[in-house]
């Protein structure tokens, strides 16, 4: 077990390092003169030199990379070029906002997706299955921003039952905040539902066809009990593990949704940083997204192996 | 092709191409033909495939003949008639610059239907090459490329898009680059899995014993046998490519103005929704939804026909 964790952790760290190199080269090396890029073509050469000096971009590429990484390890994410405030004061509150949105979406979509998938599997090949499978697939493939604008039109503009922004007025209570988050969360639900349902369906069908299920049926257990005790227990595990790996995808989807609903989450921060060429913010935000994704997949793998002894023993042998 | 509706297994009648006078039951190519026909028959009986093909067909016709069908020039601005609600003069209304939304929706299929297949084709070609090489050679090449693939897969697509936009500037070429970078590893992984199961077969061992060179074994022997998964992967990725390109265009990083692209139209007008101007947003949104659903129904039909 320890070896398994160590191996996964090692892989995660390698991935993170590759990501940091990618981000660094994408933002600091490829654009060429960083300060010129930020200040625009009409800034005076002395201002450009000064900013390059302030950002440390006048030094060699390796020194820059080392400085950045050392700063990260000391908890110093740098200073935003656009707002002159510390990057951590921008990134972490935004991360919390996004987390609230994502949690609400997950609370809705995970039970719904699993229910849909299991229902589809129990009625495999029949109308109910096709409805859930094809409907889920269609919902999943429509981009988030399309759902966002359609939902705003229907629920905020025409029906007038929900607000069209996601940011609740300051000081509003828990329920009001949720009311404001329902529409953006619903967009995530629509996009994730098909995916989770497909996983749950595949897992359920597999365990419905397994020998232990046949044995349970033959020995005379009621079908309900077979499904609950034998089928679901074996099929939902992989589904839950797969759900966790959707964290990274979720963050990508958040960019468009937070933009449409004008919500100050990590997606909005990423977008604004890219538009404003605020490289310190962009670098940190991308890395944090990478860390969140890796931690989520690592936890999913761990939970999966803890719950499923077969995986644990296979990996240790 | 006259025998579309024929049930599977009904004899392979004298082939459509008279040039090949084959014996009735021949090995090799004839067998492949039967399999191909079975796939085709399955496809044509699949409702999802037909529905998807009809939707995609509609948009392809619009992409090619859009300028002829459209009632107005999609690029002609008319500031006096800006933001007019749908009426008999403009069925879908006009946008902020007074352009006819219906015309822009009809012509808007063109850019995405050129860029998405091109980008997907590029990614499929590179992914197939990578998958063949890693699946066949294994060892160090496989391990190191595998790590790299994992790392790339850990980065959300939109972030790759944001970074590329910052590094390369927004353009159609950047979009194709992003799609290629993001999809190549995914396709490589699928193809690699298919290659791994092919390598065990005798025909590969026979080719090795004949002392064939690796490139020949890869492209002459293995590649034709993994074309099924490659085709399925292409259609699935095409759906994702349309999804991604629409999203990048919506964020302002994809297809650039004044192209009547749907994502771009929504980007330019979504801020006006709360003011009650829904038509420049809703119609392009429905167009995107119908296109991605069509492509995914199509690919769902293809994967069900091939994966049995």
C-alpha cells in the first residue's frame, strides 16, 4: 500500500513539474519581451527595462525559473501586474468561490448521474436506456457556455425565477447564495450528467453479467436485493473514482460559465489574467489548477484502492 | 452501391467494381469486404447514426452553399437597423451592427466545419503515429512518452488554449495547434491499446520472421487492422473538437471577427441578454447545440457498429 501511494505521489510530482515548465515557457519565454508584451507597443524603452527588472525577466531563463519555483516553495506567488496586489490574495478567494460552485454541482449531479446510469443499465437496450444514454450524451456534448446563455434566457429573462448573475449581494445568507449559484451549477450538471451516467451504466452492466450476480439470482434472492447488495456495490466504486477525475475538466468548464454569470471564481481569474497578460497571476492560477486536479485524482485512486482490496493487493505484488 | 438494405450475411453479389473478377468465396480481400458491408448495414439501421448524419448533412450544405441560401449578406452592417427583434424582414432579428442573424447563423457553420475536421485530422494522424510507435516498440520510448501523455492530459483544454493564446496570439492556426496538442495524446493512448492487442497475432510474428522492416510492419500490417478504432476515435474527437473550438471562439481566442462564427456571435452579444436582446444569442446557441449533438449521434452510431 505504501509503495502504491509513493508511486502515485511520485508520478503526480513529475506531472506537476512538467506542468510548471510548460506554464513557464508558455508565459515567460515564448512571448519574448515580457514587459513589452504587458505595457504595449507605445511604452517608453526605459519603462520596459524597469518593468523587466522588477519582474526579474531581464535575467537568464534558468535563473527566472529557479526564482519562480523557489518563491512558490516559500509560499510567495508573486505580485499581480494588473492590480499590484499579491497573487495569493487574488487566487485563493477565487478558488474558494469556484469550489462552492463545484460542490453544489457535484451534490446535484453525482446522485442523479448514478441513478440515471443504473436505471439505463437495468433497462439495457430498451427505450428508457436509449433515452438516458442518448439524452445524456447530447447534454454532455453541448458546450457549457451554450447551456449558460440558454438557461439565463429561460430562467432569468423569460420565467424570471432565478437571478442571471452568480454573485449574491454582499452579506447575503447561505440560502440566497445558493439561489444565485443554482443556474451556473445547473450548467455543470448538464455537462457532467451524461459522463457520470455512462460510467455508472457500464459498471452496472458489467456486474449484472458477472458470475456472482447469476449465482445470487439462482440461489433465489429477490432481484431488488441482488441489485442492491451485489450489483451496485461492485459497480459504483469505479464510477465514483472516475467522477473525481472530472475535477480538472470541471475547472476548464468553469472559465466559460463564470464569464457568462460574472462570477469571481478561478476560471474568471484565469481568463482575466490571460486577457490582461497578467503573467504572475496566470502562472500561479494554472499551477494551482494542476495541483487541485492531481490531488483530486490521487484521492480518488486512494479511496478506490482502500475500498477495493483487489486493486490494493495487485499493486503491492 | 445498390445493396444498402440487404440483410447481413446475404451473399456478396458480383462486386460493384467489375474490374475485380473474384471467385465467389475468396479469402482475404473478399472477407474484408463482407465485414465492411456488415458495418455499413449496421450503420444504416442505426437511428442515431441516421439522425446525426441528417443534422450534420444540413450544416455541411449550409457551410458550402450558405451564401446562396442566406437571405442577406452575413457581413453587411446596417447601423440604423441594429438589434431589431425578429420580424418578417429579419426572421431571426439583427445584431448590434445591424447584420441579419439568420444569414449569420446559416453561414456560421463554415469556419467551424473547416477548422474542426482539419484539426481533428491532424491530431488523429499524429496520435495514430505515436500510438503505433509506442505500442509496437514498448520499453523506454513507451514509458517516457506515457509520462508525457499523462502530464498533458492533466491540463484542462481551456488552460492549454489560454496559454497558447498568450504565447502565440489568437488565430485559427492557434486553435488548430491547441486541438492537436490536446487530442494527440488521447488518440495515441487508444491506438496504442489497439496495437498492443494486434501485436500478439501471428501475422505480426510472420512479418517479423520474413525480416520485414519495422515501418512496413507498422504501416503495412498493423495500421490496416487498427483502422476501425482510429475511425471511431476520429469521429468522437471531432465532436470534442467542435465543442472546444466553439468554446475558444466564445472566449475570444478562436475564430476571429468579422467571421460569422456561432461562438463568436454569442461572445459578442451575451452581455445584452439581460437587456432583453435574446435573438443574437439564442439562435447561434441552438445552432452549436444541434451541430455537436448531430456529430455525437453520428459517432455514437459508428462506435456501436464497429465495437461489437
